[in-house]
């Protein structure tokens, strides 16, 4: 699994951080998503997928590899 984010699409809702704080964070200035790890460990894959599903702006993409 690999994750990419489209920061220009992000609306700073923060759902990703709530669902998967080990994978995502938010910029302190504008709240835009920050990807902490492109390839989460297996224990965080489910929460990263959930974060992508609940993102209101669809700024997170999960790539299965």
C-alpha cells in the first residue's frame, strides 16, 4: 500500500488526522494535510484506508501495490 495526498484539494477538515494520526497530520498554519508516511506499516493500513474514505474533498488516494 502507498498513499498520496493532493494538498491543493484538501479543505482542512481534519478527518484524516482523527482516523489515522500515525499516517496524517495537519499544517499548523492552514490545517492542510501532511502525509507522515507514504507507506504505512500493516498495523496502520486499515485506519489509513478509512481516512481516505471519509475525506470530504477526496484529497487522499490509496494505491494498492
